[in-house]
């Protein structure tokens, strides 16, 4: 059993979920309540990782992180090394491809909160942040947890983007999905089967938790009121 790949994958998934809670929550809030006419452009950008082939997404993320890009040059001047084929680069790529799995359940849950409750909170003098924490979040906690669980599960199993951006460096970027690929390449089907069973069991548990939370909040995009 490749325990280093398992621990690295769990560390990556937890880090990505923590970042997504910070990044995806305001995006989901904005998508739920904005009346901007060009909102569909933002929706399309957020959902793009769902339809793009992982190798295509991984290629563009790799280019965006390369030494010739502004991000790559800035990071290299700061740390002395580039982002591609590092754990940090892998984490950034993972946040991008898991973004829609966090935003969409959250946005669907936020949109179902009664607007009268939000208006009443504002009339009583509560700030937007206080209204979100005391009113919106408790009423939509199922969607937030669903987004967290789906992002975690998706990060665990991603292969194409991980291979393009992180490569296969043991202890640095070698995740469970890459380890399974390595076992198959070496004709070690027993080893690949053990690793694959772990991912399959976890995926089943994840889906069971997700569906048991609240099926009503699971929608492609929030309903417009």
C-alpha cells in the first residue's frame, strides 16, 4: 500500500477544501443574489472545469504557472522556485478544477433562503456579514457541507490535471490516482486494485452523505426568485 500517496492526497484535499470555503462562499453568494445582466459569463467561467477535458484544463493551468507567466515569475522571485510540479502548484490547480463542485451546491442553498428574513435582518440594522452568519448560513448549512464533501471527493480522484501540473513525484505530487496509474503501468494489478478500492469506497460513502443531507438543495444552478 502506497501510504505516502494516500496521506499526500488527504492533505491536498483538506487544503483545497479549506481554500474553497473562503473563495467559493462569496462567489456563490454573489451568484445567488446578483441581478447583473452579464451574470451568465461568470456562471460559465465557474462551471468551465466541469466540461473541459482535464488535460486541456491542466495544460492552460500549467502555462499560467510557467516561468514566462506573470504568476510564475512572481512566485519564483518570491520563493526561488517555480510553481509547476510542486505541492503548491498542485493545490492551486486543484482549487480551480474543484471550484464548481463547491460553488454550485452553495449557490443553490443560498438562493432558497427566504429573502424576507434577509430583509428583516437588514432593517433591524445587522450588517451583511452578520446577516450571513446568523441567518443565511444556518439555513443553508446543508449546501455548504455538500459543497465541501463534493470538493473533497473530487480532489481525491482527479487524475488528468494532477498529472499535467504536478507530474509524478513521490512524496511531493504523487496522489492516489497517479499511484494507481503507476501500478497499472508496472502490471501490478493487485496493488492498483487495493488503491482503487479505497477511492471507490470513499466515493460511495461521500455520495451517501451528500444525498442524505438534503436532496432538495442539489441543483445545477440556483433558482431565480
